[in-house]
C-alpha cells in the first residue's frame, strides 16, 4: 500500500470514530460491568418500563470473531437493553408514524479493558428528542450523574 493509500485508510478510520462519537452519548460508570447492567435495568424498570430484550452483543462478537477472520477483541462485555414506552412512543409516532424506525429504544453498557460505560444512540431532531431525553435520564440515573 502506498503512503497516500495508507493515509486515506487512517483518515477514513478517524472520521468513522468521530462520526460514531457524534451518534452516541456515553457516560463513564464507576464500577463493574455487572453493577452497571444492574443499574441500567433498575433505571429502566424504575421508570415503569418493561425490558423487551437484553442483547449480549459482546458475547456474540467474541464468540464469532474467528468465524469472520478477526482476532480483535472489541469488548470484554457489552449488552444492549431494548425497551419501549407506550406513552412516549405513541406521542412521537403520532407526530410522524415513521418514527417507528427508532423503536425499540436501547441503552448499552460496555466494558473495554476495565473502562465501563453506559450510553445510547442519538435521536434525530424534532419529536424524537423526547425519546432522547428519556434515554439520557436513564443513562444518567444509572451512572449517578
């Protein structure tokens, strides 16, 4: 690979990382992965919401790495909690039925080399900001912020 080709690959990688940072809000968690997942679950349930599914993304990525030709360990642990809110979902979908594309909502917990974080995907401007506020409330409560 030429120097300019290598530089292009690095530039694409950096822009992808910056774009990802713009797509998610992430808060550090002072504690273990298990404590963070417990805190997220408690924050969701505490708002009267039901967790539809807990996706063990980290386990899947670690289990399938060799199958896809990778030796990179992305996370020590990573889970995503998926849920909806009948009240908020109805409100944002009455504003635009295509907001269904954002449902269910997710809050993730990651552990990378001992750094535990809680976060969520950014929602688009407009009515979906009410969902973003809900997600932020959950993430902040779980992380004690």
